[in-house]
C-alpha cells in the first residue's frame, strides 16, 4: 500500500512536470507563489497544471466544470509542492513525506471530481507520463 502511494505520488509529480504542446490560449495561466530567486528549479512548473488539464480534457471527455476543478486542484498541488521544496530544502525525507501527503490529498479531490472511469484513465495517463519522464533520464 505504501509502495503504491509512493508510486502514485511520483506519477503525479512526473505528470505535472511534463509540459504539453497543446493548450487553450484563452485560459489564464496558473499563478505560482514561488518568487524568482537563487533556489533550485521548482518541483512542478507553474504552467504544468494548465497544460496537463488541457491535454487530458479531450481524452477524459471532461465537462467544463470538471476541467476547471481539475485545473484548480492541480494548480494548488503544484503551488504547495513548490512551497514544500522551499520549506524543507535539502531535507529529502521531510520533503518526500510532505509530497506524499499532498499527493494523497489531491488524488482524493480528483476522485471526487471525476467519474470512476475518468479517474482510471487519468491514472493510466499519469503512469504513461512517468514512464516517458523516466526514459528521458540519463542512466547512471
């Protein structure tokens, strides 16, 4: 169970960090609370929530209200994940624990917004994104 939650957390992070080529230009950009400074790159790109939501809207056949709520959940997750990165800095254990907590909360919210079939499709899409991100990583 812990392994599946960890995997789900990583799936969501990978999903949110991968950008999307398609997006609706009329939708306002996601606002990030992260200020520009000499800190490391944010865990989740500020536009990732918008891009990912736009990408899966057609695939999941989201209604406009679902799309809006999903974008809000993912934007909130990305802002909180980036804030956690600033708060915990190099304390990887605390950061990982906080990211797992945030992921669990956001997944519960997404389950409430989406139908069971849409949620299954979302999980599959997140796994695909994670696999793509891992395949791009250099082997050590």
